[in-house]
């Protein structure tokens, strides 16, 4: 298994050491706590919007897609889920407070930049193989991370899932966010 595949198949587990470190060093401070909640909310809204267009296919352990999603948030960036994830993790660091906020922000930035660069390169190789010129054209017009100012016009006219359907798909992420916040708050109250 190469490093791209390692990060792709283990993307749900590789951040666990960072989460444990954030919880260990947490020391809630009101201002940072509320800033963190706002960032987590922004990141999750981005994720919900992306999932409403891409659906549950984003949860697969197989690299690839049955169709190329270029609508909604995918018309301004190719990887809105990863952007949402990074914002959520920045929010978790701020929410946790603690003496190492800057170091942990830097750790999150470096770790996810490395992990997502490997995952994106693996995914894009497969998407080029599956969708050929259609994906290459999409790549040329929509940036990988930094969003476009205006949505790219494509022929993808899919209708997003309802909020209820989207929340069902996103349930695991919402549970994980709740668990992490609960651990941070519990530590601050009892330890």
C-alpha cells in the first residue's frame, strides 16, 4: 500500500492522535470557546452543503465516483469537504483553549495539508481515469482548495438532497464533533 492509499483508507483514523493531544492540552477560555464553536459551525455548514450535492458516496472506502459532481460547492472548489474539515479542526483547537493553541493550529494545518495532498492526488488520478477530459476540464476551471469567486458553469444540474437526508448522511461526523466537544468540556469540568 502506498502512502496515498494509506491516508485515503485511514483518513477517519489518522487525526486521532491530534484529537487526543488537543483534548489533553485543553483549558477552556470563554472567548476562544465561542470562536471555536463558530468555526466548527462554519466548517460543518460547508460540509453539509457539500454532502447535500455529493451524497453518501463521500463516505466510501473506494477511490472514485459513479458520477462527477461539479454542482453546488463543487463549482467553486473541488474539495469543499476537506475545507470544511480543516475549519472544523481549527475550531476544535480554539474551543479547547489551552497553552498550545498556536502550536496545535500549526500542527492541524501541516498535518491536513500533507494528508489531503496525498488523498487529493490519489482521487484525482482515479477521476481522470474515470472521466477523462470531463475531469481535466473541471480541474482547469475549478481550483483544488482556494474557492473561485464565482461558480463555474457546468452541465451538472443535480438537485441537492434535503436537509433531513443530508443530516442522515452526515450523522457520523456530527457524532464525532459532539464527542470531541464533550470530552473537552468534561476534562475542563472534572480534571
